[in-house]
């Protein structure tokens, strides 16, 4: 099998694309589970990552939800962080320079409580050097002031369109999993101008402490992440790729190379690793190596050989204007 510590020309290639976005490999952190990467930089060279995604910020300053914010559950984690933010200027001045220096492809994750919030942040990021894409966190389930934009096709289309109008940076729309028809939502985002999609986010959930007889989270409910949600999100990725052929990042419950490969076979062109970073800081380098070893063990030359391979017919890439069928 291959060894990335001593790579050679015969090692399988891991480079992939998300529409106009080029990645050296398909593995990156999920927003909110890696902060800006500083806490992990002592553990390994962050340039090995296919991309680096910041903790979502809003254009407005925001303190986030009241504690408790996080609770471990069987096969997962509940969180109700509420997107604390110090604003776009703080991200540009203090966080973006570090992210650029990592050598990984930079994806800036932005949030908002209104359409204008998203557009202001996107406009301020336009022209900033070193940003390969902007991820619109349209699906956070724990903002008291606003329902997730990703729960409404019209709203998601509108926010995506407004952000696309003010920046030349490619747009990734992050969809939520708890919807009636994920293909409808994906089509709305793509028709609004999204260059790629991220599927998905946490599932709305809650837990109650039977001793205090009160919810364990200060926000009452929150979002469930971790291995428990993986099979459900794999299905959503499969559906969107099967129907639309959209360039998709799979996100939900990945803690091993095997999990990431499952998403790639379903048609995801990249993956985001979230909760696993909290208990295994080396999980992403391990996943990258595991994907390479999987390809080498089957005599495959590149990761593109397995993307969408589980479909009876490999889906063709989406073109704007194509409706779900």
C-alpha cells in the first residue's frame, strides 16, 4: 500500500473538484468543529488537508446561546452553540491570515439571521486574497431569532442569489437534513447560483436530564451530530447526486476512512469531518491516508475512480437551469 510519508509517482491521486473549486484531496473539517485550525496546528501540518473551513461567523457581533451548549449522547453529540461571532472584520484581520498560511484550500463559512446579513458578509469577503469559496451556513438549527433558511426553498434560493450577486468567489450552499424533499432544496440552491452544495448539518434533537427533569441544553433543543446520523445523510447525498448530479460535500458522522469512502461512492466529491475532531485530533490525516490505501489496494489511480461509483450509472455533472427530475 502507499505511504504518504514517502510518496511516489505510482501513489493514487486524491485531487478532486467541486465545480470551480480545486482540492488536493477530498477531506476537510466541518465548520464549528475545527475553529480556525490554530488548536490543531501543533498536532500535524495542516497543509495535508484538502481544505480548511472556519467556525461560522456572522457580519454582526453575537454572543451565542446560553450554556450548557454541548452534551454527549450515545453515538453522537448534541450542541446548541448559537453561532457566536465577532464580525466579518475580525475574521478578515485576525483569522483569515492564519488560514491562508496553512497551505490548505480556504473555505470561509458565513452565517446570518437575515438575507442582508449574509449578503453583507459575502460582499466584504469579495476581493480578499486566498479564499477559494464561501460556504453559506443556511441550516443552523439553533437560532432563536430565525428559522433555518435551508428549510424553505424560496428563502434558500434568495439568499444564495443575493450572495452570488456581490462576490466573484464561488458559493457553497450548506443544506439542512431535516426537510421534506432534499432534492427540491438542492435544486433551489443551485438555481440561485450555488457552485456546490454541502449536505448536511445537524439534525434537530434534544435530551432531558432525568434527575433535574430539565433539558440538558440551555437552548432546550439543539443539533445532533456524530455517527448516529451518517446513514441518513448518506441517503441525502445519494438522492441529490442521483437526481441533479450536483457537486456535493458530504458531511455527517464521518470518523474513519471507511465512512468517508461511503460518501464518495454515494457521489460526494469531498467530505467534511466534524464531531470526530473532538476526540481524535489526528482523524483527518488518518482518513486521507485510508482513502489513498483503499485506492492503492484496488489498483485504482485516482479518487475520481470511486466518486459516484455506487450508482448504477455514474451521474453527469449538474448544469445551471436543470430542474430536478
